[in-house]
C-alpha cells in the first residue's frame, strides 16, 4: 500500500485527485494540506510514503519546501505536481530533491505510475527531463545559463523581469533592498548580462515567467 499525502492549495483539485487515486487499491490518500504551514504540521503526525507537492503554494514556493524537507532528514519521497512546464521547473525540482516532476496536464495515468515508482525507491523522469539531466552531468553545451541560478535568484529574476523594481521585489520576498540588489548583480553576472532590459529579454526568450 502506497500512503500518499497531497499538498495543493486548490480544494477542488485535491478532491479530484483523491477520487482518481481511489480507483487504485494499492494507493491510499492519508492526508491533505493547502499550504506549506499545513503540510509541515501534518507531516509531524501523519506517516506517508509519498508527498504530492504543488510548486505554487500561497505561503511558500514548492522548491523552497523541497529544500526544507531535505534538510529535515529522511522523509517521504516527493512527487512535484505543477501547472508549470517541464522546461521551466523539472530539473530544478529533481536537483532540489524531488523524485518525480509531473505536469498537471499529465494527470492521472502518469501520476499513478510515478507514485508507484518513487514509493519503490525509484526516480520517475520523462524523456525530456532525462535529456536535460544528462546534459548537466556530462557538462556538454546546451545547458542554459539560468540553470546555475539558485532558487532565490530565480525568484528575483522572475519578479524583476515582470517589471518590478528593487524595492517592490524586496517587499514581496521579505528581503532588504540591498539584498535584492546583490541578487540582481549576481544574476546579471551569471547570465552575462548588463542591464535589467537585457534580463527581461532573456527571461522572455527562455520562457521563465510564470
């Protein structure tokens, strides 16, 4: 029996997912959460084998949650389920500790296969994800420069690329303006860019905006 915990901020989606998984007798949903705070509270009192985690949570980015789970030590295998495309988040999620990344458009059959595989100790990746990971490991040309950005740098990049200023970005991320300015400088250096206008163009060209 694969015990599953679902963390997604849309109650209707959670209900649909639970109904879908109920048709598979070897999979049982043992709990659900609508935010990162609810998730960590639930994990403290609910045993599960696999966590189905959405990236877009109301109180925390799902990739940040992944990092916190990894730092906390052994826990459930994590399947990231997101509306965002593989190209945008998949490899980053797997690098952060996820055992699978599934687009919501791929539910339910792909998710069921992923749940069974990660519960057995495996990693579930699509052909596109496997190619990206292979490129990273082999260090061959083809890996985009933004692949070297940290999750916080990705957040700053996306906000600046939407036209937000340093102060507005700092307020949204609960950081100081000087810290955001430092992140901006690092991002420009890593991407070999000089201005925010070039950063916006880069983000649009590589489909980095949510």
